[in-house]
C-alpha cells in the first residue's frame, strides 16, 4: 500500500482533493506544488497510517520505513542535499495536519536533523554561526517539548537568565556564542530531566517526531477541540515532513502569515503580519510585535516599523502574485504562511481562512459580485450558526466610554463581564450563571474551555493572528488582543491600566470592533441587518422552499421575529400569557373553582385579556399565518409552591390557605410531563378550550377589521395521542366558531390541527389527519416520549453518553433522525395519504437547528418555526437544504 505521498519540484503525488488522506495541510502543499509555486519539497505520511497506528498498538505498517527512506531521498534529489549528511546538510520540519484545520492543536518540530556535528555544518553552509546555533536551540526546545514532553518554561528560564546575563532585551541581541552556550545549557537540562542525552541521531529524531505527531492526536487539547467542533476521532492526522527553509538567516530573511482578504471585516485587501529574522511561530506567539505586510496597512495602523512592501519589495511582489493566484484557484479567501530565506519567497501553507461572520458575508457577496462564485454558492458558504455573531449587540456609539486601554480589534462584537484571570475560573463562574471576561497575557490551547465560557477575551500580548484572536473569531466571541498598556498580575489577580487597578470580579467591557477596553458596563445597540446580510438573506429566500415562522407569544418577540424575516407564528404558547402578574390570580381562581359555573365566571375575566393578546399578535403578523396552541401545561404549574406563597395567594384571591393547599396537593402529579396536560385538560374542562377559541375568533375579526388583512387563525390542540381526543376538542372549537359567526355576522376561515408529539400520534397519523387540517411536529416532547428521557433530567447523563460515544449529539439539540425523525417521516406520509393538502411544520427547538432543518426539507415539511433570534439562521439553513 502507498502510505507516503511526495510533493515538490513543481509536481506532487496528490492534490487539494486528497484532504481525507493527506490532511488539509498536506493536500494543499501538494496542490501548491503541483501549481508550480515555490514550496520546499517534502512528503506526507497519510491519515491511514494514523488509523493503523492506533488500531495496532502504536505500530506502523511494515512498508512505511522503506517508503519514508525513498521519499527522503527524493527531497535530497530536489535540494541537492542528504538527510543526516553533514557534507550536504538537509534539515526538515515535521508538521501535523488533520482533515479539518485544528489551529494550535498539534505541534510542529522545526530544524530537525541538527546535532552537535551538523550544527557546525549549518554554520559553515550559511556562513553564519549565530543563525546555526539559534536554529539548534530552537530545535532542542521544540523537540524536547513535543517529543520528550518537557515544559517550555524550563528552557525559557534558561534563556531569560542568559539574556539578563548579557543585558539583552530581545533574542535578536544575542550573538553566536551566546546561542552556543544556551544550546549547551539546554542539552544539560534535557540530560538532567531525562537521564539520557538529547538524541543526536537524525533518524531517531525523525521517527521520534513522527510518533509524537501521531500521539498528539490523542492529547487532551486535541480531544477537547474535536469535541467542541464535532470532529470524529476516526479521521486521524497526517504527518508532513518538509525540507527546511530559514526565515532566521539574518535581516534579508523573514517569516509571516497573511490573509488574502481581511478576516475581520472581509475587505478585499491583503492583510498580514511578519517578522524579520524569525522562524516558525514567532509571529503567532507574540514574542515581538509583528510588522504589517502592506504599506497601506502599516499607515493605517500608525506603525513606524517598515512594511514588507518597503523592506523586501521583490519578495513582496512575488507574494502578492501568489496570494492572488491562490485565491482565484481556490475561489475562496486564503490564509497563507510563508518564509523568506535571504530574499527568496517560500510558501509553507495555504488554506481557506477562518473569518468572522461579518467577513464571511462580505466575502461571499463580493466574490459573487466578482463572478468568482454564483449566488447559490455564496449562500452555501455561510455557516448558518455563525449569523448568531451578527445578531449580537455592539456598543452604542453615543454611550460614554471610559477607555482604559486599546488593543487590537481581534474579533468583533462587544461584551461585558467580570474579570477572571484563569480559564478554570471562567468555567466555574459561567456555570454559576455569571458573565465573565477572560483576561490573559496570552492564551494557549489549554484555555479553550475558558474561552468558551467567557463572554469575551482580552489579552495583553499577541497580534491579530495570535491564538486568542484566531480561536475567538472561530467561536464568534468578542476579543481584544495585544492590549500592551495593560499589566496583568496573575499572582495578585489584578489588571493595571494607566495607574488604575482592577481586581478580579470588577466589571469591564471590551469592544472587539475597535480594540477598546472599557471600565464598567456600557450601553449596547442591537445589530443592523442590512448590506451584505440583507443580500445573502435575499438570495437565500429565493432559493429556499420551506417557510420560516417563529415561536412567539409576546408582541416584542413577534416584532423582533418579523424584523428578522419570520413569515408567521408557528407556535404561540398561550399559557405564557397567563403568567403575567394580574392574570395569574384569575387563572388560579379558575383552577380553584369547584364547579363548572365557577370556572366559567373566572374564564369570563380571562377572555378579554386573551382576546387583546391575540388581536395584537394578529396585527403584528398582518395576515401572515398564526398558530395558537391551546393550554398545555398541567394546572399545578400555576399554583404557588412554598407555604409563604400559599398564604399570600390565598389572601389575594379570597380563599382559605387550607383550601389552596388541598387543591395544590390534589393536583400534584408523580410525572407531570406525562400527566394531566395538553388536550387532556380540554377533555376534562372543555370550557377552558372554549374560552380560548372564542378569544381567538373574536380577535381574528377585530384584527382583520383593523388591518384590512383577513386573519386565518390556526388552532392547535396539544398532546393528542388518540383521534377521539381531537374529535372531542375540535367539536367544541367548531361550535364556538359557529356561535361567534352568528353573533357577529362575519365568516371566519380557520384551521384546526394538532401537534404530533407522542409516538402514538405518529403511528395513528392517518387517522388523526381525518380531523386535523395541519400537523406541527412538537419535537421536544416527541424526543422525550420517543426516548423516554425527560429533557429536564437529561443533562445529568447526556454528556456522559456523548463522551462514551453512545450518542453523537444531544437529541434535544439536533433531531435524532434515525429514531424521532423516522416517526416524523412516517407521520408526514400517513398524514398526506389521508389529506393530501395537509399543512406540515415543526415547532420544537429543532426548528432552528441547521442539521435538523436539512431533515425537515428532506421529508418535505411546509415550514419550520423557531425562536426569533434563530429566524435568520433558519432562513439560511432552509436555503442550503434546498440546494
Ligand atoms: P500549525 O499547524 O500550527 O500552523 P505548521 O506545521 O504550519 O503548524 O508550522 C508552523 C510554522 O512553522 C509554519 O507557519 C512555518 O512558519 C514554520 N515551518 C513549518 N515547516 C517549515 C519549513 N519546512 N521551513 C520553514 N518553516 C517551516
Ligand atoms: Mg501551531
Ligand atoms: Mg500553519
């Protein structure tokens, strides 16, 4: 079998299409090489080797050794060098690369092949001892960390001591002999820790590094990242071995990263950072403040450090040409890594760049305008969930700003919260319901969980491409990075800004749009949904088949949803209307009444309240369909719980506390979720359903008169499992409709339908459809009843289930297509068989989940309904599902 794929010298065994086999990095290195771009030659050990490695107790396939040797020879031919040969020294990097990019998750070893002998050869070849020893000490440190598992800090301490000894501030001030000394000290440290010398044999080094990459697939950081991003463990990582080029060969050498468009705003301008005389991840690590690539960006940033454009004009020109070419080739914004060795440009990586939602929209719309992609593709490029970022508030421009520092606008959106200095603490406070800003000198992959828990992230070091910035953008969290005026003191848990000290727990606000850090809480504005957002939405609306409605019962929610493009209400939960202050007691009066007439007189008081609620909703929806669900929860939910509350309520509604207590006890249920609720209430107390139906019809007439748009209400009977339940309730509703029409002389068009939320309802759907004019899949309850898992109690074990691989996703978030979905499909088919024109929709939480929406399209539902803030997400997801 072929386990190793070579690239370099204008050709390659694979290409961009081989991502699964070669990993993202390897596939794109091959692609660039095939395009004839300057890529140092190398080879990729496939992801299949990783799978083999884990399936066979960390053993490699038999042929691997020979294939690696042959591939090393090929690099040797292309570079006129030889691995391990001091006379023609070839050094390599060993880089990981999974299918999906996992920034910072896996470790890279540079300068591999150096030892006490070859370092002298490197010095001789380069004519530069300082460079050679700088490379060697980097190698020892990286290798010791990644392969031998020694902490970086050990080495950094040694370096700091050495710098102090030499009175140097920056690494660049150290001379050849200093680096040689550091190297000796490093090796001594390794010996002390490992009780054996640092490996000198290049082959041992190479296999050590390859093994470390494969092992790192299972390190805790990588596992966390995969869990957060739903990357299956079975994918494995590839290993890339590549000839070294050097950005640290003096002042005509450099290393950098760039995006072909601005990853924060999407603006069509090359955007990037670099460092002179540096190597590898120096730019990202925030060791020195990086310089801008273009003159324009330098001027924009007010930096006095020269741009690459000025400093190395030829390499810059080459780079711009290649960047354009790659963007056109991949038809997407690219994230590039490059190194310049003595004026000569080398490409080390390209991939589709991570971007903010705002940038994603702008890039998609621009690229459609440029003719690079079509509208359909533009729509399909936007991750629906990412729209969430745009729906987040920004700081009110009119608000007073108490600016304590300015950093880089690393990820947009504004956030307010209490200062915390550690990720563990961020997680703890978040779990306790608090909002926090994670403040760090810089972040590392160990901080992922804290970044997740925080509202926003603030770092005092690092550029726009630092770990904090990249990860925050990916998560859609506001981030300000590199706020250098701030001093973080972890020990005393303080943040100092221009003489002012803030403690852990003090509230600050960050503005990811301009990099400001503000004291206290600041007024925020709701986002604007025009421009690129509107364009994508318009295109999406043209493409999608399903309608998107909202779940709303308050006028505010209904209006928000309309502004987000909702095409009606798919679920109005009437019980929410009974909880409002003055109503709850009337409701309680009704519940406590001993007779039907007692109940009717309380209901008569509720009628005008419900009528005006409905009337307002109908007006807001102006002729769009509105589905109203009859009372659903068990009645005891409306009664007071504690003893103190009982006496207060008893006084307020004029009954004895004793009676109230008795009634509350009588209504107690062992299993309320499966108890006296839904249509069961309407069967026991038809007068409740009658009052609600009357309120709906009267409101429909009222709103229809006011707006001139006829209202066609859809009345939904919850929790039907037996067709006779629906027959019973529907007869009452029809009778009320007839009465109201006679009283008013107006005709009302209306539909009566049901929620399908019990397995029995799905099974008997053909029968239920004889009475029901529509079905709305209540997938929250349907999931509970299908699995027999109560949603309120699921949290205790669902995460364990996920960790142990028993379920892939939480079925309350993403519809369980195989089980619950099968019931939905069956009910839809049976319903249509009985009543071909039956309206079908979904109103569970899943109506706003992109993966579930795809399923809804597949079974041909007419609409999805979701919470107001998810309406844009659903519109986009529905369009993507229709393509
Ligand atoms: P990551 O996946 O974390 O970005 P990479 O494998 O891309 O890790 O390596 C990080 C950096 O190391 C690269 O951006 C590049 O600057 C440097 N690097 C990797 N391989 C080489 C090489 N062969 N020559 C020079 N620099 C390299
Ligand atoms: Mg890295
Ligand atoms: Mg990289």
